[in-house]
C-alpha cells in the first residue's frame, strides 16, 4: 500500500441525539439513556486507514457495549440518525457493524467459506463472516485453553507494526494504557498481551477495510493491537466508507486516538526517547520535565 499523509481524525458533527462532542471533535459522550449514541467519522476512510478509539468511561447498569463498523451511507444524507446501529443502520443496507463483547470478538471462518473468493455471488452488499469464539467449547478467550490455534506463536505484541495482509499499521498507538496507580505496570502488560476484556476502560478498538480486488474489501477489527480477522467480506469499496461508532449501553464515552503512518512527529520522537530510558511510564513523574510533556508521555 502507498503511504498516505496523516490527517487529523474527528467525529462527524451529525450524530445521535444523546451524544455530545468535545470542542476538538475527538471525544464523544452519551449524556443520557443507553441508545441514540451513533457517531460517524467526519470523513470517509482511505484503504488501510484505521479509525481508532479508546474507551474513556463506562456506565454500570446497562447490558451491551460498544459497536463499531463501516457504512457506505453519507451521514449528511440521513433524514435522522438511527437510534441503534444494530439493527437500525444494518437493516437499512450498506452498513457493516460489529458488536464488541467482553470475550468473543475473534472471527473464526466457517469451514464452508474457506474456499470461496470474495467476489463470489451474492456479495453486492457484503457478507458477515464466521462467528464469535465458542462460548462453552474448547476455545477460550484469546484462543487460550485449546483449539486449533493453540500452538500459534503470540508475536503480536513484539512487532513494531501490525500486519494485515499488505497493510502495515504502527503498533505504538494501538494498545491501551492504564491510568496512574500502584498496579499500572501490571495493567499495561495485560493491555499489551490483550488479556483484559476489550470492553474495559482504556481499551483501544479500531476498524479499517483492506482492498481485495474487484472493487471489494474486507472489514477488520483491531483490539489492543491484535487483528480480530475479517468480520465482513465482499464490502463494495467503490463508494466512500465512513467509520461508525455506537456509544451504546455500558460504554459511555470514547475518544479518537490519532495514528501516525509516516514519519513520526517531533513530539512523538521525544516521547519515545524519554520512554526508552525509564523503567515504566509512571516513573516520568520523577523527571524534571514540563507537566504537559509528562502528561503526553504517560498517556499517549
């Protein structure tokens, strides 16, 4: 893939009635109820470009979590933003939304679908692939506890980039980080190895589409630096595709995380140089640095 220049990601000003955006347009908060929290990216995504968000806050008492995906609908063309992304937006066509759950987000392709090409019949609107991991079967969260992938080496947290076919995404921003505390160093390692529930605070979830030829694409979900597989195949890529984020139920607030694809900014290079020479990012508090720089090094 040809590299594309970094562009600032924002939420679209058109969104659900219960959503409030901050002044930067990068943080979306559902201020009441559990629905009407559908948001869109301000502009369509480019092939291989990830729309990455972090869960900032949760609200107890609701059943269900964040929903993320893609839509070929222009938000400006909607008479009104649907109350729910699933089923309202998906049933209207040209939208592919994935419900994030606590445990079973990895896609396992059906054996019968393995030999089919993305362009096989009936895919004008894209198709959902596979299923979530077995709730009560041998395959546990993160492929632990048995199953065919048990011997697959877990290298996703040691590479500097996430590779999805011919797409390379810098892993630096893909993994969530905990807030300050006595056990921050332990929690950070759990985020890096994707052991915490994807619905936890500070988890980072992204969506992108990968071109597959014949003007079609696959939609991939990325959770804390790990590719969950193609959650939808045969999506028409000739029309603009906006990211969809439904701040639903137990998920109350999310913020966009900016990803740098080209040369790192001077700010990022300084952060990496500082973090390279400390035991843990919380040790930055002991350094004689401006507070704004300390905050950036600890949380970004």
